[in-house]
């Protein structure tokens, strides 16, 4: 074991928008125990990555931790890594955003701790071929990738585990093969146990690089059986100190200075095992000649992540049109970077995309960025036609000073509804299904007369035609002919659907035409899927019938109801949505509830105040939005027509 060197540490990220409770739990059970215990062992060196989101929260809530980092960095006991400020998935970003994210964190570290970072951390090891150029141009000389992945590609020999070098346009970047505690071992264990395991598996190595996800620390503590994370880390660092004659802990920066003649390699794509496991049939695709970019493929797994990705690039294109006003463009860029938090595009370790507060924060940042691109006095509301989601079909985007309303020709339904007053997208619902998309609103549905049951026409999946003749900056009309099964025959019907946009209001006018020679009875319905700004506990659902107000939150009253209007309102009316119709309707409100119970969440929340049996670990109950069905029972004679109107006020 003579001359063995060890680089070890933790990487720590959090979803932007996560609650203070979640931050505090992570601080008390991961970040603080590691650093405060390490402080007691000045001879032990460690490498650490904290995203800008984490550092910003710590600075506001535990400034003493920043002082500790500053002191330990000054005495070269710890090395702070750079990387993306908002821990983004680098392969999905524009080049300018990659550089901007890195420079933002580098500037923070330099101003706070007086040193520029020499190396950079990749969130979830999200590598693409352009990383060497971006890192090197940003002053970063090395990064880290999973040893198992590099070994499987024939790049690294696990008998040595020495760093390797890659380049892009003659810009060299050193890469350390790292044994990630979540990937290299079947179960959680302490750092010293992990090192002993690796020395037994790979006895010829002169360098072992071991990194742990900060979210995994509660699992390591649980496996140790010790009374606290502090005791666990003190035991770990005491072990390293005891074996200091045989094992030396070093920083990546110092080790890089002694490197000579490293092996050159090229790698097109890489990611953590966590990220790759989210893709369907990843293993099978990797066996052939098709090697997908995992980070980019990841956004296709959930409609919510794809919508956010499309919005991000749409705002980026709007920013490119800004000329002359550098302050405005800088403000828009900084807001755009906030929305690029990697946790907002997948579920991550502790919820990420599934957390409504994370989606709300991402859309808030994008709406702020979009608002900054609109010059007062020269912006005119109106409709534009663009293929925002790259599906080959044009979408209709209504943009005004008070709201955005994006309409897809498939189903003639709304897939984004932004309110600029509260900077919120009401369509950011997360139904939790990879196979369906229940985040659209103003979806046409046809049921049997008098009931909500099986949908008869499937209009939400059909493409509508649009009328250029009736189109104006505030109005667009769609049409669709369909057949309604009744008994053993099909009855032809026609549907005309007009969207009219007014200040803080979207109106939908519906005309149904019975083209058959027999009378038809049906229940026509509009489906709306909303995620209000407030949480479910704060919301009041109520309806109005014949000027009488009925609260629907009361037990037993959230089923079917008859009304002319529906109201969703938070405390002090901070968030208020009104749905009004020109004729009485039957309503139904259902909530999307989601239980988040990943192993990391269960271990992090163990012992926290919660409901349920004592000692039983429980996840979090998340309110992901509400499904609202408004139905009108209609009887149509042969070759007859009927109309109705629905308006949404935000």
C-alpha cells in the first residue's frame, strides 16, 4: 500500500425552489457534519463541490458555514470545485449558457473565497464532446467521470485508475476516473470502507478518487449504525489520520501538477447511472452502434420536462433579438440560467421535476427573462405561428403584456398559460405518467348524455384545422369534423372552436353542428388541467349557481356539482382563477396527488416531524394540480346547431 494517494469528497446540489425545510435537513444531515468533522483533522484534504444554489442558501441561512469554508480553503485543506452555478445538464444548453453558468460560479467562488477554481464538476457526469473547450476557455483544467464508464469504453485501466486527457480544438482537459459511492458499490458505506473495498478489488492502483453525493450521506449514516453523522465522519477522518503513513489524501489540483504523459481519449457522451436508468431500454440501445445523448433523450421522458426545454429555447431565441440594451440582455440571461437547474428536467434524487415548487421556480425565471426582452412602448400583443416543440406542426402562440397562451393544433388545446402578474404557468401540471400528457387545458371531450364516463370521440388526439380568414391578433378559430358512435351507427358532427384573447382573460366559443338526419344527445365537456400558484392547503374551490356561492372544499362536496361559474382562490386572493359560462354546466374537480418516496427522501426525512405511525419512514405528499371537467348536456335535432361560451379569468 506504500504511496497510495486518495482524492475524496462530496458533491452537493439542490433543486432551485425547494423548501427551506428540505435545505435545512440536507444541511444538518449532510453538509454540516462532513465539514465540521473534517475541520478537526487539518491533515486530511478533501475536494468539494457546492452548486451556487446551495452556497446562496447557506450564505443566507448559515453564514458560519461560509466562514468555515473560507478558513479551510485558505489553509488548503479543501479544494472547492467550479462548474455550473445552477448545476445544469450541460449537453442540453447553448454554448453561451454553458460558459455563463461556469463563469457565474467561478465569480462567486473568487469573490467569496479569494480563489478561482482549477477544476469543474459536471452535474450527473453529463458530458458531451464540447466540454473540454468550454471548461478550458473558462479556466478549468480538469473534471471527473465515472471510472466504470471509462473502463467499459476501454479508456481507463482499473488496475491503475490514473487520470486521462481529452481535447477539443487543441484545448486539453484532464479527467479523473472517479468511484462514485452511489454507483461503484451495491450498498451505502463509509469512505474508509469504500477505500478498503477498492484496494481489495484493484490492488495495483496508485490513486483512488472517491466522491459521494451529498444526498447519500443519510444512507451512509444509517448503514454505519452510529448515533449521528458527525460521529460517523469523525470515525472516518480518524481512520485516514491513523493510516497517513500508507495513505495520503490529496487535492485534485495538486495531483494534476505532477501528471505527465497521460493517455489521450475522446468521448461523445456520458452520464451517471442514475440519469441513464431513467431512459427506457438504455442498455439495449447501447449494445449497437446507436449511442444516444442521455441528457437530451432524458427530456423526452416526461411531457413536463419537454415543455420546459422548449420554453427555454424559445426564450433564448427572443433574447437573441435584443440589440443595444446590454443591461436588459444581461438581466434576461441571468433569469434564463436560473431556469436551467438540472433538477428541473428530471426527478433526480429528491424529486426534482416532480416537485411543483421546482417547476414553478423554473417557469417564473423564464417568464422574467421573457418579460425583459419586451421593450415597453414597442411591444404589440398578437399571435405568432411557430413550431415551438419541434414536432413538425406549427403551434399558435398568443403573446401579450399580461399573459401568454400557447395552443397546439392537436386537440386545439392550450399547453401553456402564463400569467405575467404572478409569473406563473397554470399548465405546469405533473400527472406522473410517461405515456400520457394531462397538462393541457380547453380539451374537447364528448361523453354519453348525462354522465362523465368513457370518452366517445377522442378529440384530444386529433389535429384541428385553422381558419386564416377569421384570424386576427386577438382571435383564432379551429374546426374539426368527427363521428359520434351511438348504438351500431356513426353520426357525423362538426365542431367550431374560437379562442378570443382579452386582458387577463381567455374566452372559448364552441359551436356544435349535427350533420346527421337523426337527433343526437350527448354531453360535451371541456377538460382543464391547472396547477395553481398556491398549494392545495391554501386553496378554496367554490362555485356559483343562481347567485348562490357554494364552497366545494367541504367534505363530500368535491364531486359533481351544477353551476354557472367555478372559482379557485388562495388566501388573501393572491391567486385567483375564474371559469364562467353562458349556460349552466355540470362540474367535476379531481386532484392529482403524488407521493414522493425515493430512498434518498425517506432517509433524509427520517425523524422529521410527520404524520403516520411512529418510527415508520414516510415520503412527501405532493399536490401536482387539478383536473376540472365542465360538461353541458346537449340535444341536437337533425342538421341543427348549438353554441356555448366559456371564459377563463386570471
